[in-house]
C-alpha cells in the first residue's frame, strides 16, 4: 500500500510537471465607460487622476471628444472624453487615466477605474466586424472576465492616440 501511495504521488508530480507550461500574460487596467468594461495594457498606463485632480483647459477648433488639455508637471497632455468618443453622453463623475505611448501622453476621461488583472494572450478573442465606427477601430479583442457575466473590450492604445489624425 505504501508503494502504491508513492507511485500515485510520483504520477501526480509528473502530471503537474507536464502542466507547467509557460503561459504568456499581460496585465490590463480595467475601466468602466458607458456601462461597458474596457481594458488597456498597463505598460501604457502612467497614472490615474480623480476629477478633482484634473484641471482641463478648453481649446477651440478641436473635435468634440477632445475636451482640452491639462498641464501635468510642465507637460501639456490632451484629454479625450472616452464616453463622447464611443457615442455616449458625457457624465459629471469621471476619472482620468494618463497613457504614455513611446513618450507621447494622452489622458482619457472614463467613468471609473475598476481593477487590474492578468489576461492570458491566447484567451483574447477577435472582435466581430461591424460598421466603420471609431470605437470599433480602437477595440482589438474581447475577453470574458472571471465569473463569465462580463465581457472586457481590449483597447489598442495607439488608436486612441493616433485615431484623430
């Protein structure tokens, strides 16, 4: 019986060893906007500001979803209202996520920041193609959040930055 237990333990160890496959994951910051969960790769997230820390200067002749610019420690950062960008009405309550892509910064106003999670790259599913909507171009994938009741839209941060050009 003792040998049987040892064999079972060794077999379990071997089975566990086979399951130790290196899985590629990325960490995403999840935020809520217009009742939809979005995620951005945390490698782009520089900081998060409350609405009381966000002082926006309005500038004329900009697209309506660009609310203006803010001075962030001497640097000028354009601020985009993510709700307006996705076709929703703006809200009074918001927070701002500052993203940095290769030294270029942009702030996005979102309803609220939820959490950060690790997502396996192979679990991100492609987005079904729809019309030529601006929001559609920014979303590069979809992911079912733990619990299976919520879906996360994975954003392409470079589209947020360069989508207005």
